[in-house]
C-alpha cells in the first residue's frame, strides 16, 4: 500500500469517530496551549528584565551602604532590598550604627586603575512647589561632572546637568506633565524645600506602572543641592555608581573595590557594611531565577501532555478493536504488518499534530491575554508583564506534540499489526 492510501485511511478513521476524536483533540489542545502560554510568559519576563538591565550597561558597578544577604541584588535594589543593619559577628547592638557611604569611599573607588567615572548619588524625598501647588517627589542627587556621560536616560526636551549647574534640575515626565494643573516647561522655576531651582531638562516617559519603577516621578539635581532639600546628611551618599574602563575586568574590579573598601572602612568580611555588585552579575542571577521558574511552571503544565498521551493511547486501543475486521481484510489483501502499524501511527500522530497546531495558537492568544488583562507588574520591569511568542517555541511545541503522538500510538499500532488475519476476520 502507498503512504498516501495509509494516510487517508487514518484521516477517515479520525473523521468517523466524531465526538471521541474531538474530546481527545481538545485535551491535547489545552495541554499544548498551557505549555506554550507559560513558556512564552516566562521568556517575555526574562527578555523584559534583560532589556531593563541592559540600560545599566555591562561596564557599570554599584556600591551601596549596608551588607545585603542577597548580595547579587544589593546594588539594583538599593531602595528596597533585604539588608542586614543589625549586629554582626564581633559587634554588639550598642556598637551597631546604620552604615553610610561618604566622600572618602568615593575617592577610594575613583583611585582604582580600571575605574573610568564615579557618580555619587543622594536619594530622598522632598516637597516640590509650583504655582501655589505642592507635591511630594523623589529626589536623586547626582554628580553633574560624570552623570551626563554615565546616564542612559532619554530626554524629551532640554538637557542633562553639567558641572556649572548649582540650582538646576532635570525632572521626570509625570512631574512635568501630570502632577500639577499646569505643565512644567523648560526654564520654569520651582521651589523644593526652601530652595529655588530652574528646570533645564525633562525626561521622556519611561512607561513605568505603579510597581514597575522608572524615573517619571523623580527630580535630578546636583548632590550638593540634594543635601540641602532632603534629610540625607551632608557628605553622605546613598549609592555610588561606577563605570569601568575595561569591561572584561569587571569581576576583578569588583573584588579590588571590595578589598579597598574593607581596608578603608576598617571592617572585615564578617563585619562588612557595604555591597559591591555589577550589572552583569545581577542580570545573570535574575535570568537564572526567571529561567528556573519558567521551567518549573512548564513542567507542571506538561503533566497535561502526559494525560493527553494516555488519552490518545486509550483512544487508539479502542480504534484497534473497532477496526479488527478491517485489519483482517487489509491483511488478507496483502497488507504487511509494517503497513498496518504505520496506518495507526499516522492516525495517532495526526491527533497530536493538529492538537499541537491549535494548541500553539491557543497558547499564544492566552499568553497575550493574560499579560494584558492581569496587569501584573514585576520589580525592575517597566510597563508590566510582557509575553514573547517566538517562532522557535511554536515549531518546538508542534514538533514535540507530534513526537508524543507517535510514541503514544506505537503500542496500539503494534497490537493491530500483530493480529492474525483469520482471527481478525472472525472477530465480532
């Protein structure tokens, strides 16, 4: 028998089973769709995090005050990380004070041979007054000499700060356009605390959601001015951003800076009160976590594929019983065992091929719908949860489902191929 004839016999068998075929197919579609949806959401989340972290650059290192138990996330989670400010080994509660970064620390960091630029930052909150209206805003004080060359922020209008700015600020999109009845434009003067400032730049919208971070509600100013308007003591920094010359030596530079700060701050590895992290190490850790989570969730969804495979095998065994006489006729007319086996394998494979195809479509639609409807927002992800449905994922899901179909149909197909022609013809 020709392959074309075997193929149409398999198709005809599927079409004549009607309800049972559709129920079997529905189970496969749901199983494949669940796997595609979960994997595409996982890949989208990882791609979004990678995109956000790439804005920091592979040549960036962050130094923060306080030792973080989750050290890899210390620099990037400066405002909300799990830091250990309590007593450490060799100290008492009375001796413990909140650690800070100071001017000496910045000088020690700048002295490293691989350090290109150092941007000292001061973070806090203050009240901004504009045309008799007041609103609380986030304040970030920066080093105007280096911030411009290290920043990856996009401007909507105006310019960034430079070394000659003393009472100048750059404001986020929401501060400029949403927080006050009248928009704040370039050149307008505002009052922060008791100090008057001139707006020289307005940042482009970051597209951030409530939980997604961004700089839309932030005001940037020289750190010397930030000391005047926030509760941060003069000479104290919240974070120190470091740009290195040679990216290939980032890990070495992190180790060198750590060693230098341990000496200058007179602490040991067990009483360490600062954290040095690179953007690349954070990216690797977050990617590892999101990848593991995606695999775990996909493994749970894959259970439905196992259930579907059992369902198809059961359906195929029933099909073999229904076609016992047909098998006897085919063998009596000269069909070989391999041809009968191939006919049933094709039938099982078609179930999963169609199920995989429609499941891939359903999973793609479901992942986009979940990302849009739920409005989930993760830390460091601007714009909420995203989805990434790659062609490779769709091809892999359809291919894998077809393979599962062939494997699950192999046992019933072998049972059909081994039937004796005479016994099959006598079967009632």
